[in-house]
């Protein structure tokens, strides 16, 4: 069974402060689960060392658009699942930029291949689609086409 935590409220503090004020307390709950997932839309690339050390049962790590995706994949390689969150601003803006989103997916796939990373694409943190839910369907179709032909 999977457990999950995130430290969104501590995204701007040092890794050491996150360890002291979050990881120490979250570990008690994480240890109750067989597998553990960490993160949501916060930046974690600068906390990977402490994160992987703090949670022995960690298997999935979030990589938000604010993180350095290549660094994250290089550090985690094939030992973890990387849940990459594409930048939903390009889907939710006044005019969706599907070309940017396409390049973002292709870049993530190329990096996953380079570092042998286990990748999940997770379009998340959308507050609005400007009243046009078909944007999300178009993104899903595009992502599916890219993955099919990659």
C-alpha cells in the first residue's frame, strides 16, 4: 500500500529545515506503508539527497515545473519513479500553447531515456481551463500520440 506526503508549505526553505520540520515527523507515517510517494507541485530537486535518505521505502518522487528535471532524473535514475508535472500554465492560459507542451513531453521522454528513469506524466495543478475542458482532452490525446510514436 502506498503512502504520500508533500512539503509544499516548506518549498522555499533549506533542505535541512525541511528535514527538521517535516521529514522527521512525516517519516513516522511513511513507515506505516509499504511504498511511499513524496511531493506535489513543490520544488524538490534541491532536497533529493535528504529526501531519499529520510524515507527508505520511497519509490516515487514528484518533479514539478519549478524543479530541474534533468538534475532530478540524473540523481534518481532508475531507482525511483519520477512523477513529472508539466507546466499547466501553458494549458490554462488565454491561448493554450500546445507546441510548448509537446516539446516539454518530448524533452521529458528524452531525459528519461538518457537516465533510464521511470517516468509518469502527471498534468496536475490546474485551477482553470478557461471554460474549455477540451484543452485537457487535447493534451491527453497529444501525449498519447507522442508516447505511441516515441
